């Protein structure tokens, strides 16, 4: 079927007008983004719908681009070489775009803003997430094995210290057993009490007068 060319004039049907606006608006934003990517151009796009709703796209900060437009001299289009300020602004725009892309990538890795991705992009994102998850699991297992090895070393050291203490206790018990034998004293041996008096038993003949 041959596609009919739409006549460029105001669409009378309100529903058709809204549908066309939505399609054309997305197309314009897509073309603006392509122009920025291919040509490294700074772009600010502002669109108000018939109902007053605002739509915009900017390759960097919208406010900075508007302010830059206000400061732009009238004869800037006649200059053959871009100014140093323009080069700096371009570099800033590139860095801002890179930061925005990385931030969006991080949000997508966390499961946000996935509706804008197609099947190929979703599969690529899935591989990235799976690869990161595998690295996390490997690192966790390595740390887990190191902790197990450290605990085994501590256990072996405590067992050695326990065996050593047991040997010392057995040795002291044997020493006390041999040193506490019963000592039998001679009946005639002098035994002193706590006050130092002689309480020994002396045997002898009693002289009767």
C-alpha cells in the first residue's frame, strides 16, 4: 500500500491532531538527539502543545543553553572558528551528557526506567547484571573461605594450648601426690605446740623416797 502524503495544514479533527502531535513530537526529539550524537551539537528544544502542556529536550542543561543563547552576539554566525568559550561549553555539554548516560545506566541496573529499552538492550542489560552478580558471588565465596581458614587456624591453636595446659595440670598433680606422704614421728620426739612449750613424753624410773 502506498503511503499517502499528508497535506501540511492544520488538522481539523481533534483526535487526529493529538495523535499526529504525539508522533511528530517524538520524531522531532529523536532527530534532535541524533543531531547531538552525530554532530556534537548543543540542542535545546521547547514545545508547547495546543493545550499548553510543555515538552522539552536538551543535550545538556536547558537553562545554561538558554542563557548561552541570550549572550550570543549577532555576528557570531560570521566567525570562521569557534571561540574558546564555545569549545569549553561543548566540552561541558559532552561531560554532562556522559554523566547523564551513566546515571541512567545505573538506574537501569537497579531495575528502573526499563520501559524505554528494546529487547536487544534488555538482553544486554541482563548480561551485565548477571556478570556483576557472578562477580559478587565469587567475591563472597572467597571471603567466606578465608574466614573458614582463619577459624580453623584459631581452633588448632586453641587445641594446642589446651593440650599443653592439660599436661601441666597432670604434672602438678603427680608432683603433689609424691610430696604429701605420711611422716611418722618418734614417740620420744619433741613436739611443740603453738606457744612453744615442750610437750614431749619422757620415760624414766621414778625414785621413791
